[in-house]
């Protein structure tokens, strides 16, 4: 029995048990609940991440680029290693072809976008195997000015894409990658500032086996300055992300991939970068909260800097109406890296938009941060940009984090270690030339990579989620209808 069959069988058993309980007890409550449960992962099952490709030009009539140098570069990476970076590299295949071993890593870099699945065998403890990959887009000017990494991800049956907007000047595409051997029917539900958004026939999409399907939302979703998309399946699993390209008249206004985040009543979003100086207001991050429930949610927001956790000014007792999306400016954060913690009376999903803009009339770039699960080991591909690994503990007490950057040729660079105090945030600056980083902590942490790159008329920014072993992600959302 393969991994997908095990997954489908397990879901069927759970669904039958849940249905019996509902009939026996006649439960009137239909809100999803979050439960912490022990994860049992078979060491014989393969570990897989799915890569869904790179940024695609979707504007038919954008900027006049005849007098600008776009300088578009697209590069991809795949890596696999054992936790601790000790011993021989694991055997990793990408779409059936072997990935070369470089010391303790299976490592491969290539030009162009990558679509397909990277797979390795656990051979014992699945927590000791790390995979990462992604396709990076960099453009110095033009419609696609900015940086955007589309990371390879584990496939899932329930994902939130919190980010972007709809209407004139913005183009959105949802990328759905199915690594399985059978087609998967995917349900898409969109939320906006005043409630659910009608997706018409695009609310159900069938993704053929071992393919990537792009679903354009342009002209389908009504104009709204804030949106979020819930991606679910009844059987089978997909990897999802949302490509966003935005223009502000004749100016580039950002490119990004919105990647999946957790939902729940206690969320942590790491890697929120606040700037200082004359552009601080232009570059102030924006928090987005979506309430998919049928009752209003009351949310309290806390910030974590390099010292402590404290209440966000104006972020206590926020009311998010049922079925709606709320935005809150984070202007006023002290310069540097922060993490956000959100506590809610009912289940929510959330994200943060990061901005880079050198002046009122200058072009802009954007990135979307998401709520992250707790993990003790991980890996993330950043590309050859100036970057940092940003971490925050998710349990009481401090956490010591050790990161090993990886150079463009797959060689290991010097380790970086930091001790992060309880309820605070720390950043580990990655050295020049690093394209990825592998990390481990002695306590659960939430982590993300944040990168910056010089482009025409300013800087570009990106936020990238690390790979987290499934066996470490202890909280799962269980919906009881």
C-alpha cells in the first residue's frame, strides 16, 4: 500500500468514526476544533515535497519595458540531508532522476523553474530526514520587478492562502500540484472584506495525477482589497501556493508567492521586518486576519522582538466578523525583526504583508508571511540573496538554535548559533553566497527565512517558509460537521 493509499484509508476510518459520534451524540456544534495528538509516522513511507514551478507572466498589457532592463533570472534548488549533517547523503530523486550527493547533502542547482516531486526514504527515523527546494524569481525592473521564491512543499488536504487582493492592477493564480497517482478534486473557498466571494465554477478543480494546474482568479473574484483562499480536498492531497503580481498604474507594485499557513486559535508568525527612516511608513507591514466561522472572533495580537512579548498597541480585543477578512497596519513597530502571536476566541487564519519601497513615487515589492507550526529541525532554500533565518520559541523557556548555511556549490559554511530567550525573536544573518540553510533547535521554534535584494530604484523582499518534518507538526485541525 503506497503513502497516498494509507492516507486515504486513514481519512476514511477517521471520517467513519467521527460520523458515528455525531449521530450518537447529536452534536449541535459545527465549528472546527484544534487538537494536539501523537503522530505515528511509518519509517517505511517515503518523504516527499512537491515543486510547482516559478513565476509566470500573466499581464497581457503591463508596463512598457522597451526602455528598461528587466534582467529576469529564474533558478531552482533541491536538497536533502540527514539531521545533524552527518554520514552519507540520503538518496533523493526528483521526478525519477537521482539528485547528486555533495558530502552529507543531496544537492542540485539548475536554471529555470522546476515542477515535480523530490522523494527520499526515511530509513529509520523520519524526523532525521530534511528536504527543501524551490524556484526563485528575480527581476530588476519591469512588470515582474522584485523577488519571489515558490518553495517546494509537503502536500496537504487543508491549507490557507492568506494574502493578495483582487481587481484592476492585480493578477492572481493558484498553483495546485498533485504528486499522487490518481486525480484529486480540490475545493477553493475565497473570503473578502465583507464575506465569502463567489468563485463560480472555479470553486471545484480537478488536478490530474502528477501534474501542476494553475487556476487564474482574474475576472472571477470580485474586486476586494483583501482576500484569503481556503484550499481543501476530501481525498488525496495537493501542494498549493498563490502567485500575486501587482501593478500600480505605470509602476511595478510587487510580486510574491503566498504560501500555506496554519489556522487555529493560537498562531505565531515569525519574520516580520520593520524598517526605520523616511520610508518606515511606506514599508510598514500589514497584518491580515480571516475568520471562516459563523460567529465573530475576538483576537488579541502580541509582538515579540529581541527582548520580550508584549501587547500590540491597538491590537487587543479585535473583532473579526464571521466570514470576513480584516487588515491592521503594523506601523510603529520598532526597527528590526519581530514575530507576532495571535490568540483568538475561535479558529482564524492570518498572514502579514511585508513591503519595500524607497519613496512615494518609486516601485514597490511585497512578500507574504504566514503562521508557522512548531518544529525542532528544518531546511529552507533562499537563493543567493542577503538573508536571515528568523526564529522564536513556541514553548516556555529559551531555545538554542544552530544553523548551517549552504553555499552555491553545496558545500557547508560555518555554523551559526544563537540562544533565543523565551517569547522573543532572534535572527541569524546568513553569509554572502549562501543559497540555503539547515537548522536545529533544542526546543520547538517557529522559523522563517527573510531575504532582501537590490533592484532598480530600491530593494526587493521575500519571505520563505522552511520544510518541517510531518512527525514534528503536532497540531492538526479536525472539522466536525
